[in-house]
């Protein structure tokens, strides 16, 4: 049973953030909400975002021009009170100890892209929400690193450069994947696409801009909060993906997911475990095979995973190859292309 008292690392982090917040307020900074894309279904929505300290004044686009390192040095606001408005109804929620907003609310919205208004002490900002039609039976879960974007993440120096220095203009998309996702979107126009990564919420603005700039379909990002937890030094990225997949299966029991990842980290094992536990929730698993150079940077390839024989598994080195295999499975049958 975990200790009721937070881990010493969590207590140290909380004290450091409290000091930074007090100092920021003395300098005239104010809390604002950086909204992330949420999602929902009939009668509910999952609101996502982050509360940080910024200079007061008009901020028409709070996601513009923020390089990775600026996101990591921004001051989070612990337990910030956030007001969510929809249809004239106000809901009061609170950010977590890292300033992250992740709350499920009882709000009934029509299917499709909708907006909520979220605010702290300042002006309200629009938070996009994808409300999934209850009759939708197909969805996509996509990894990010080395699946839609070449990152060479396990290589420490390059990973730090990619995360803290480069903006989305300097990041490289995986060949053919944006075209594939666009075809999937046209074949299944009402299907949700969820980008699932072990990356920190700090990089959500950069990833959002990258996806839009490279013409990937819009969809919610499910990231994690780096740093200590209540009972350990660091969060478990694999557990984050495992829990997120299980939550999606519970929230959307009628959807069969196409799970897209790569063979350089734990995607095959995690997708295999999920498919074995929830075979009725998986339409297929598509694995992008890393190039030889990418595999070396990633520390080799995964050993794969055994799954239920009724769940199709396909693999290819790029989006074009996966496109061909998915067409063979009939998953692109509705695409006019």
C-alpha cells in the first residue's frame, strides 16, 4: 500500500514550484490557462490543459512561438481553480500539483468539434473538444515518437536538443504517415484519432503545432507530467500508455481501435497486452519498422508480442507501406482515393 505521505522528491518539487510561483506573482505575472484538445461522448467531456504563470496582457494565441525549453521553464500553478463554461453553465475544477488540468465533466454536447470556455483569474480562452458520436465504431490511437515524428528520443543529447531547443519547424515527419492518416480520416470521417505519448505535457503546444503544420488530422494528445509522483521518483511512461488505452476502452466500448506505433520502444508489447485483454476493442495493430539507423539510436528493436490470432498485425517501414497493408484489410475501403 503506498505511503499516505508524498515521496520526498514530490515534496521537494512542490516546495520549489511554490517558491517559483510566489516569485512570479511578485514580478507581476498572472495565471493563465493553456488549453489542450479534449474529447468526450454523450453527456460527458474530458477537459485537458495546463495553468502557468505569464505576463498580463492580450494573448490571442498562447501556443504560438513557444520553443520546447520555454515550456519547461514556465511556472506551473498548483491546485489552481479553473472555471469551465458551456451553454451558460459554469463548472469549477482544479489543476493538479503540476498545474495540469485533466477532469471529466458532465456536459452534454452534440457530436463533432465543439468549444468550451476555460479561465482562471483572467479572460476565458477557447478549449477545443472532440465529441464522438455514440454510433461511431472505429478509432485510431497513434504513438508520436518515431511513428509520426522522427525524434531519436533514446539518444540523450539529441533528445535534449529536440525537446528543449528546436521548434516544430525543425522536426522531421515520418515519410508517408500524414498521407496515411489523411486517408484514414477520409475513410472514417467521424472516427476519433488520439495521439498517445510518454512525452511531457510541457511539449503539447509544440506537438500540436507540428501535427497541424504537417497536415496530420487534429485530435487530442494524451501526454504525462514528468517528475516525481506521490510514491516514486519518476512517472512510469509505459504505465501511462497502458492506463490510457484501458481508459479509452472503458469510455468507448463500441469503438474498435487501430493501434499505430513503432518497433523501437514498447509499443508492440503494450499493444499486444491491450489486444489480449480487450480483443473486441482492437480492429488491427500497425507497426512502423524503424530504419537500421533509427533502430541503433533507439537501442535496437523490440522483440514483438504474441496477441490474439483474431487481431490483425501488420508492419511496414513507412506510411506508404502501412497504407497498402491497411487497404488489404479493408480499413481504407471508404476512402474515395
